[in-house]
């Protein structure tokens, strides 16, 4: 496919993708920095805090099951608008929450909106930018890092100036603004921004496709890559500061800086990996292995020489989630049709975020049981045994459609 100018005939879609990307991490990043301020007005017990902390990957995994059906029933753009509406209402609900239950429900609703957007954005990219999948995926993966960093950076200053309710509620406007290009797109009733293949079939025949993904080695391989990244990232954000204080003899301030370094490593990965894998498909398997090796180097360093070079171990571990950006690109690159992309996105993110939810939970249990970080680090290393088989499968270069095609021919669809 010959690339055409990025803006030609699809300006609204590009602006919409950018704005949605900037919305997709605000419900997660805006709350945790000011949770103590919220606790001064609303009593938050350990159970509530634990539930809110575990909610993001669980909500994202559940959304992976719901989003394909929602896209088939409503249409891709309408479903994306529904995700933004859930985010906006969730932001507002928790900003106005009078007690802990309302705060939790508002948080969960906003996170469900994020989860739907996570699944729907790759097929949106495929629909409007089939000739620029690597570039646009790189753009929105990079913007996800900004969407994580900015709310965390300004949440406390805004809360100090205008109160925690305003600090939480202000992100509602980001979701509302992100919806505007898609509203205009639908009101115009235009199809000029769709690819030349015409309208996308998201009809009933795709209804069983998500279940049939269970038979696709490529779908599982992408899910494992996504899940390994998700597990390592969520475990890092949850426990890395405490681990560094306990094992690397870092003070709290240094541990916080190193956590910021850990998070920032996602920026270059999101910027480069989708473009590289789109232009050079043969490097897919080496990139998968590289992600596993980077995680392993960081974990081994924290296990055997934590105080020797903590910055090196954190940077290495923080680069491991290049698997996240890689998986986002592969959702489009290893599917041949719009409905396969929707189903594959839902499957991959359900598998991935289930693993992401397991990581912090198991690490916490092992730490509590042993009083040390040795067993948790060995657990994180053990998870990486899943990475080489995924790389072997992805090295074959097959699409999900090709793997499932014999089942269709046999009438299993």
C-alpha cells in the first residue's frame, strides 16, 4: 500500500486519535498522588485503597471482553465515544463523591472507559491509517506516556491551589474535548476518511471470533508479549520504590526519582518500536527477546547487586516494556481485516491485563510471606520463560487470519 499524506482527508481522525491518547491514562495517574488529601475528607480504609489500586488492570481486562461486542453493535466511532463518555462521567463522579463507595464507583467507571479506549484505538488506527500503522501507533503510544506523566506531575499543585475535587474533575474536560472530533465525524456522515476498501464489516459473523482467538498461536504470542510487559510495569509501579529502599539502600526521595526514570523509559520505546517493526518485520522476534533480556538484566541486578548500579537496573527494567508498544503495533500488523483487528485487540488486552493484575498481587504476597524481595524477584524472572516461545511463534510472520482460515473453510465460523 502506497502511503498518502498523513493529513489528507483524515485530519479529524488524526486529531481524534491524538486527543483520545492523551485521555487514556488520566484516570489512573491523577488519583494516586493526592490520595492522602482525599483521605482527609473521605475516610479510605485499606480495603478501599487496595481495591482502587487493583482496579486498573482488572477493569482493562474486563473491557477487553466487552469492547469487540460494543464495536459490532454500535460501530467503531460510536463505541469510542461511549468510552470517552464513561471516562468523563467517571471523572465527574469521583470529583463529586461524598463517600468512599461513590469514589470507587466513579474510578471504576472511568477505568472501564479507558479499557474500552485501549481496545478500540488499534482498530481505529487500522481503519483510518492502514498505510501509516507504524507511524500512528508510535504517535499514540508515545502520547500515552505523556498522558501518564502530566496528571501525576500537576495533580498535587492543582489540589493545593483549588482542592482535590477540582484536581480530579478537571480531567473530565480532556475526555469531552477528545470526543469532539468523533462527534463532528459522525454528524457530517462522511466516509471520505475511511480506507479505499469501503465500510468495515463488524457484523454478527465476527461474534465468535474472539473465542476462536484461543486457537491462534500468534494471538497468544502477542498476548504473552503484552502481558509480560504489563506484569512487569504494574509490579514496578507498585513495589519498585520500596524494593529500592530495602535492597539498594536508597532514600525515599531517590527511590521516587528512580521510579520516574522507570516510567520515562516507556517514552523512547513508544516512539521507536512501532515504526521499526512496521518497516522491518523480521526484527519482531529479536525485539521480543530483547524486551525479555532487558527485564531479566534489571531483575538480576536488583537480585544480586542491588546497590552497585541501581540506576542501570531501573533503566534496563524500564526498557523491558518495549513489549507493550510492540504488541500494540502487532495487533494491526498481524491481522488482515477490521473485525479481526477488533477481536485480536480485545483478546490481547484481556490476556495482558489479567497478567498485569497478577503481578503486583503475587509480588506483594511473596514479600509479605518471606519478608524479603528475593522470592518476588525470582517470580518476576520466572514469568520471562514465556517470552522465548512467544518470539518463536512471532518469527513465523503469520497473521491471525491465516491461522484461523482453515476453521472458516471447514464451516466453524
